[in-house]
């Protein structure tokens, strides 16, 4: 069995998924975000990671948790800096809204490289494994390109993790179709129970919701 | 060196990329589709595939070509049926608009399995490797799910190829950002030359075009 690797999972219980406002009511967005988090934590554990929530406020979940109400970049960098530098142990940072994440996909973060990056759709950074002590994150804008530059700046080697499952963060209505198509866990079930189903038309598949 | 595997690349020179009509003029869509095809063919060759165009009309390109003006599903199934069944040699089917495809990503099609499928965004099937003599394609609707069912029907094992690069077909304006972000070839260069650049705002990165 491989060594367990710490995995930070940033989560904002207070303001979840505002870009899904055209598809879900506020309470629903909270429930759906919770379901995605459940899936990500389960997949991380199954892939031999030790997840730790990095939450903007206490969640009450049965998982180790650091509460830090700063914006994402500052909170993640503080958590990275809090590591014991002599231990040089790797740490992963995995977004909480990867509704398609599987243990197999997350296990690929163990690829060699000072920094292993799974880019997201639209230039984001959905999952990272950091082995280099000087690498810091910056999640603003097209963070994938920024992270390539940041790695170059500190002389860290980079491996791109080419995964559709990790590239698919669920932020917008169109992404719900992906969770229905190839999701496998609580988030997919939540959407089905809420009445969402696939709508196939001319182009890409989208979602419709029944009257309920 | 691994054995070369035949790879069919369907291509419609006559009606390319209509869903990009809000971003590109008809002649531009043809040029851009050509650039993507160039990238896909180069990546296939570098990954030790032998590409063959399956074109709705003659292209004049310096690559083996089968002309078949039937719709996609019928043309691909005819080409699959034309194989020598006793040879049982695998054949790949790779879409021509995978602007992010790299030799490394395409090489993963050689994974074990009677059918290896790289699902696309929105439930499509962007790349396939078929080793089973009875498996046929159906590209209508959410073809990834249909292909899972079709494999089950003929008793073929399926491997999902989890690749962001192969999942990203460039069909709509929003996809152009992906080609600019992590494309590496002629399609990315074409977009830059045409004046497209990344626009980072609140959510995902999009594209803007200069006055030219």
C-alpha cells in the first residue's frame, strides 16, 4: 500500500456555488455542494489520501478540518507553509466540486514531478500535488498558466495530469450534465432525486428538470 | 516500437464547424478546421498510428483517404466492417477537432480493452479504439452511453480513457479558450494569428478578438 498523502480540500459552506443560481435554489446549492464534497472525500480516502477540509467556517463533518476564512489563495498558501519543511512530504490540494472524481483519477496525482497539476476547464487548477517546498498557489484567473510560471520561478518540475474527470468542476448549469452522464456518487444521485435528467438535442447534452 | 494501428479520422470539408458561426466567418471556420485536422494527424503519426481520412469529399491532403458522403455513423461502421475480420487488428476512430490532442494522450488509446473510449464533453465519443469485431458505433446523442451499451450487447470489455485533452472537441466559441490555453499546434497558432486572446474575468476564461 502506498504512503498516505495529505490532501487539502478547500470548502466554503457559507457561499456555495453561486454560478448555479439559475439552476438551483440557495438551499439546494448547499445540499448539492455537500454531496459533491462527500464524493470527493470518499474518492480521496479510497485512493489512499488523508483528506483535511480547509473550510471558511466549521462544517461539523467527521473529517479533520482547518478553519480559515481568508480567500482561497491565502488560505491554501498558509496551509502549505504550515508543513514541516524538513519532512518534505507531498501535499495535495483538491477542489470540493469535482463531481466526477474517482479513486483511479485521483491516484494519478501520485505521478512523478515537483508539482503535478490537473488543469480544469477554462484554465483553472482543479487538483494539485506539491512536492516542492517553495511552490505557492495563486487561484486567481487562469491559474493553470500562473502555476506553470510559478513552478518555473522556483525551479520545480511540472507534470500535467490529463484527466477529464479532474478537469470537470461543477460550477455552471451546463456542468450538471457531466455529473449525470459519468458521475458515480452522491452528487449524481442528488441531481436525479431533484428531478434532473439528460436532454439530448442537436449539440452537447444538457439537463432538464421535471415539474417538481 | 509498438505496431502501427490504423486510425480513422472523419472529416467534413464541406460543412465545417457550424456551431462556431458566432465566432468565425465560413471561410475562417474552414481554415480553423483544417488547422485542427493538421494537429490531429500529426499527433496520431507521432503516437505511431497510421491515420486515414474518412472524408465526405476528397480533400487533396497527402494522407490516405476514404471518401464516403454518408452521415458519420454509417460511414464509420462501413469502414469498421471493411476490415479483415481474421486479422483482428485494432482500429482507432479519432475526431478531427481535438485541438488539444497530443501524442501522449492519443497513445493512451492503446490501453487494454475490447473497446477503449475517450468520452467528450457533453456525452460525445471523441476517440475510440476498437478491438472487438462485432462492435459498431452510433454517434447520435449521448454516444458515450450508447457505446457502453453497445459494448455490453456484444460482450466487449470497455476501458474509459480519462483524458481532458481528448475530451475537448472544439465545437463552440467557449471551446476556443481551451485551444488557446493548452493547445500546442497549428490550431492554437491560427487563433492567435486571427486575433483571439484569452479574457480572464470572474469565472472561466473566455476569448476576445481584437479589431482585426
